[in-house]
């Protein structure tokens, strides 16, 4: 049998091991937040934002940010139907109603026209998810937010290294949220980051993130409100510090892999890949191939083809409205169509050229019928 090709693995070096070992050995007592504080500051510098709060997950960052905006029962939050459930879960946890709209066929991200059509007096936020490193049309979405007085939130879980007209994904909305799950370009195993340039939102989330204890509160163990426990650990943050120090290298390698796929597949008919419109940089977290409808390709056929070659391949996200806990939105035709004929490709940092060529061969065989 051919050797296994995994779709993702983290890039861990001696630097991460050294920092994690130091945190495990010395990061206690008065030093229990040392790596967390450093991680937040390094990420601030990388992203070019004013405030960061390291969290246990991107989902936690979104949950606290939405809570800080006062999202609750009776409110509506607009988001693309093409998403992972982690984006919609905090909306539901807060008692609000998610409103799923269709995506653009080129970027697989929010369709601004569909967003406008979905706005009601109950709309309290719009979540722009930069799917697979692709970028939302932020100019249009921010203009919509300004016109209707609705905050634009950036779910940049998959978009480290992506930038829009000179600004990093996650740095443009009311707040942004990042994931450092083990599959991501930058990882702490599990973890996330809340980011914002708004001091009021920052201070609210800072209080919420510490069980509702305000930094101005002088009484020990005295919460001012019911908050959350979404704090990252010092050991995880130590790994994160090493990863941020290597961030340019990590992003560059992901881009190399996406560009290799693009170059080798550029003359292959009936497919498209992650877009990179003028003025944007795709952080290339997850190279993805979408087959044209005319091919008759299905996700199931692609999974079978890759499995036969001992290659891992992830399916494109199902429309959230197709999940059993939500009502189906039949008019979201693009989200439903693309997910049925697309596949995510292996792209871990240490993947070899030979392995990439094996993946490409499977794509070509299916694209050519």
C-alpha cells in the first residue's frame, strides 16, 4: 500500500518544545500568565491591532464578543450558509437567531447583496467568515454595516496570513476571532484569539473572559457579573509564542503549497481553486478544488478516489441550514451546489513534492473524466 498522505499536521520545532517545557517547569505562581501576556503582545504586533485576548478557542472568542455587543434573545445575526458549526453555535448559545444567506460562487464567502436582503430591524450583527483563507468583500460589508448601523464581525479562524487591501483579516471589523486548533497554520493545539481596536468592546470582553471580574475590581474573588471561562493555558500560549515568532515562515510555506497546486493544475479543465483577487493575499490555509457542475463529480466520488490512493481529503463544509438543528434555506443554491462538488486538499507544512504530485494526479484523473 502507498504511504499515507494526511490532510493536515502542525509544524512543531525545538523552539515550541523549549518554550512549552519552560512553561511547564517555571510557569506557575507569579509566572502563570507570563507566556499568555507575551503571546497576546506578539499577536498584536503581527496583526497590527490595539487589543488582543488569548482564548481557549475561536468559538469562545466569538461567544464573548457577541455577548459584549449585547446579542441575545430576539436578535438576529447574519452569516453565510457555508460555514463550520463553530461560527453559529455562539449565536444559538446566546438565544439569538442565525440568518443564513448564500455565498458568492468565486470566493465562497458572504454575498453582500444577500446580506442586504436579509437585514431586518432585529439584525444586530453580521459575521464575515474568511473561509479557507479566502477573503470576504470587506469594502461592501463594512459599507453595509455603516449604512445600517450593524457591527461587522470577522471570523478569521482560517485566515491567518490573509490580507485585504493592506489590512490583515480579522483587523477590520468591530472585532475579529482566530483559531489555533491543531489543523491551523499557527497552532497551540487548541486555542484562539479575540482581537479588536475598540477599547469599549475590549474591556467588556476582558471582564467576561475572567468570570466577570473587572480589572478595576479591588476585591479578591469578586465578580461584577456572570462571565465565561475561555482562558488559554500558559503552556499553550508558550507554544503560541514560538509559532508567532515563526509566523512568516509558516505562512510562506502554506502559500508555496497552494501555488504549487495552482501551477500544476492551471491547465486542468473543469476546476477552480482558492481565489486571490487584486488587492488581496490569500493566507492559503486550506487549498480547495471545486469541480464544475458539468463534470457530475460528487464529494462522495472524490472521497472514494482519494481513499483508494491512501490520501486524506476533507469535504467542503455542508450548508449549515442543511443540519438537523436548523431549517433548510432552499434558496441558498450556491452554498448547496459548491459543497457537493468540492474537496479540501492535503497541505501540511512538511508535505513533500512527491506527495503533492500524488494528490494532483487524483484531481486530474477525475477532472478529465
